[in-house]
């Protein structure tokens, strides 16, 4: 059998959540599990983090998946509801929702179910502090806040904003976003939230009452140029496969599609059963490391749909069937992402359904 696997270490996620609590000891934690928990399995991950104070998802389908799996934590819809029908589902599934634009406010005012049923809603009012993607602006904020406050079916309002450049410790936008968020919200005694993972590890002034970590839960550094190890995080996903063929090459022989790599000396090429059809990045450059028997070998030639090729050299004994780690324990996914001109998020989210997933219980 083709032995391409993603092994998810659920205890690593628990460890990483503990680290979040060390970074931000005075705040509550909203664990971000959208996009199938960044590719780690939304239900399995959510079942293992009951100590998170809430769980955040991007959309209604994700929230319903969690409720149907019996997850009882508070669930927050980070992009809010997309229609009146979804607002009805917010009530039905006992969810909390972000409000980031006027149409959502209008739905909240108009929907008749809210007038007839005594249900109370917890809202997250989103402020645009400078990302210019979602959220109300300074000039609208006070009116919207008071309109919501006056609705009898609104129980509580939290105030939130999102950081655009917190992964870059030298970017001045973060301070300016904090300043703007404070200016807009300072007179209001409501719980506040700004920090994503980068805010958690690098910007204590963004911690406020709630932090919203995503990528650090899965063991990656959110900061440019760093890996999770730097923050004592443990990688949750190990993507691995096996070496299933070895080719002997002479000087001048080429490898793979486009014959893009040429041997400068006699060598052996190891063929590993993973490719872009499994989510390994097609754009991984020559030299991207692959971990075999505790040693890093360079990717050579183009990534194919089902295979990659590495230069094993002539020295080491590497038997057919030997395990190869593409990322995870011993080889940070951030490093592979860098070699593929992308970010760890896309690699973790992009592992395809052809790969067998195994969850190691806590
Ligand atoms: C509103 C919001 N908060 C928090 C996060 C978590 O971000 P990160 O994975 O960088 O911690 C996200 C993810 O994109 C988000 O959209």
C-alpha cells in the first residue's frame, strides 16, 4: 500500500494551547479551528481542547459540523452570518457571531424570530483598525454600537479587530492598529480582542481580554523567519511517506519532468511517494529538505503529482521502504514553506484527501 500519511499529534496541540496560556496568562482563549483546523481535522482537534474558552470558525458549515459532533464549547463565527437564514441558524445552533457590516446589523434588527423568541445573542462587533478588510470604521462605530446595545435580544457585545502585519516585528502598522482600536473603544467597558497568533507571541499590548490563536496551536511560528521551536511549540502534523525506488545516475543524467536537474557526479536518486496530488507544494525548489533516517536530503528535479525525487548521494545506506518525513517532527513545515515561496498555513491546509490521516490520541 502507498504509505503516505499525515500523523496528527493531538497532545502537541494541547501542549501548544498551554503555551498560549503562558504567553497570554490573563486573557481568555478562542482557539481558531477554521479550515478543518488548518488541515488537522476540525472535530478531532476541537474534542481535545475543552480548556479553550471558545472555538472560532469561519463559516456556518464548520460550526454545524462541530455541533453535530457534540462539541459544547462556545463557537464564534469569525465572518458572521451570510444571510438571514444563517442568522436563524446562529440561534438554532447556539452560536456567537461577528458583526462586521451594515447588512448584518439590518438583519439583526429585522429578523422576526428574534422578536418572538426570548433568545439572547452574544455578538463580536468588529472594528476596522487598519486592515481594511472587514469591520466598521471609526465614523460608523458609535452609532452601530448603540443600535446593537438597544436591541433587547442582544445580551452582550465584545469588541474585536484583526491585525494585518503582526508577523513582522518591525512593521509599525501593528502599533497604529492598537492605537486606533483603543481610540475607538476605550470608553466602552466591553471585552476586547485583537491578537492572532503573532499578537499572542510578540505583541502583549494586543492581548486585551481574549486572544484568538490559530497557527501556533498547530505548532508553527507566526513570525517571519522563525519556526515553532523558537517559541517552544510542538509541530502537530507530520507528513510522511516512504522511499520506494532508487535510481543510479551518471554524470550528465537528468531527473524528472523538464529534465531540469542534472547530475554533476555519479549519484543515487531516491523516489518518494508524495507529490502535489497529496498537497506537497509543486513549487518547492531544488534543495528543499526531506528528512530520511534523521538526515536532510535535497529535493532535486520537479515535484510530480505522485512522486518527488531526492539526491541521496553515494555514501549513505538508505534502504528501499525507508520512511521520509516531508514536514513535521524534525523538519519544520515553515522551512519547507520558505523553500516553496509560501507560508506554513497553505501547506497545512493543502494536504489532500488521498493522504491517510492518523490521529495520535492524547
Ligand atoms: C479574525 C481572525 N482571528 C484570528 C485568526 C488566527 O490567525 P493565526 O492563525 O495567524 O493565529 C484568524 C485567521 O486568519 C482570523 O481570521
